[in-house]
C-alpha cells in the first residue's frame, strides 16, 4: 500500500513532536535549575535565538546555489520555500537519531513537489554532503587556529593536545579524499553497495538497486555534474556553509561575554574570545558527530561543551551553562520547524 505525501508529512511531524517531549523530560537538570539558567541568560537569549535566523538563511542560500546549479532552467524553487524546508529539515535532524538523517527524506519529499524527484534527491544529497564537507573544513582550519593561539602564548600545547590535533588532521584529510571521490563520481550507488555488506540488508540493497538502477545512476551523474560543470555554484555553496559555522560561534561568544569572559576587552580581546568560541564550537561538534546516533546527541553535546571549554582553561560550570542554553535554543527552533511543517 502506497503512503500519501500528506500521511508521510504527519508521520514526520508526530515523530518530531514525540522527540521533543522525550527531550524535555530527559534534561540533565531539574526544571528549577533550568529556569535559573534561563534567568541568568536573560535578554541574551534574544541574540542567541536570533542569530540562527542568519545561520539558517545562509544554509538556505547554500542549498539554493546547489538547486539552481543542479536543475533544469524551467524548474524553480523560491527562496522562502527553501528557507522553510531548511528550518524544518534541521528540526527533524536534531530530533531524530542515526546521525541526524530524519530531515533529508522529508526535504526530498517536499522538494519533489516543485522539481523532478531525481533533481530533488540529488540536490538534497549534494547539500547534505556540502554541510558535512564544511564541517570537516571547520575542524581542519580550527587546528591552525589553535596552533596560532598556542604560538602567541594564549593557549597551552601539551603533547596530548598535539597528538589529538594530529589525529584530527589525518581524519579530515582522509574525509577530503572521500568527498573528492564522491563529488567527481557520485556516491549514491556506492553507498547502497556498502549497505549491502551490512548483515540482513544485502537482499534489500540488491533489490533496490535493481528496481531503481537507472534513477540511481542519473542521480550520481547529477551529483558529479555540479562539481564538473558549475564550480561557481559549488564554491558559493561551500563558502556559505563554512561561514555559517563561523557565524554559529557567535552564540557561544554571547554566553562567554555574559560570564564576563572577554580576554581583557577591546577589539583584540573580543577577537580572541571569538576565536575561542570557534574552537569550542569546532571541537564540540566534532565530538557530537563522532557519536551522533542519539536524538539531539543527548548527553554527548553536553559532554563535548564541558570538555572543549575545560581544554581552553575555563570552568566546567560554564560548559554546563553553555550546553543547557544551546539545548534550549535547539528545542525552541525544533518547535518552530515543526510548526512550519503545518503552516500552508
């Protein structure tokens, strides 16, 4: 029996609502302590929440570059439509397990109402690849940010941290190689082939490839075509995604300033504090993505914030505060994203 798109939309919606309820009742602090943290944040919650309008806007523009470079001239999707699907897609990604893959099927389903299903699928896959590609570049460039801070005596560089930075560098370069192969040759057929090696999924993988062979190869051709034929769209999307991660560090900066941490104040002090915010974000997201099979990375993100903030010589209490406020921000934006699913 074929399920209608409206029924699938309702399934995604109620799955998201259920996840939010679970999250609200699995906070590591009591509601009294949570309220105290929110009162401490005060009016700073406005820029902390508001900066995500800019971040999601940059994400939507990055996706729009891919859609325009990956579809036929007669296919058109308005920016506000993309902006809405960006927010709802990330809301489902935050709320669902398995590395935040809940939003991609929803985006494909909704985008296929505006363009062909093959173009919708390849555009969503390309954007998901670009999102992770930008993350790897954030982690890679953060290594040099840390080394620069260590060179001027701002941060320590013991042997243990040097080894960790070396491992991250090797990890990122290996990922760059895999991404380059995927961008040049497509990735969907290979991923489905790899899935076939998972016990219990070999039969499903073979049947799916046999039944959709032509469509899957077409999707891979479209993925490879963006990099080969429209490098402007590719690099425009990449830069928007990368700098959206830099902008995301502003919310951590706001919370550091809330605690009076400004490295002496002035332009130099605020700049160094912002660099510290980027490093905190980078190493926290790396930790969370390595163990990304939990909804909203429950417990993992908190631990990542505490560890990364402690590594910079700041208190663990600050790490807990930052993680809780970020968790509240995520829940608020998840609710906004779920509401957008139902607004026509």
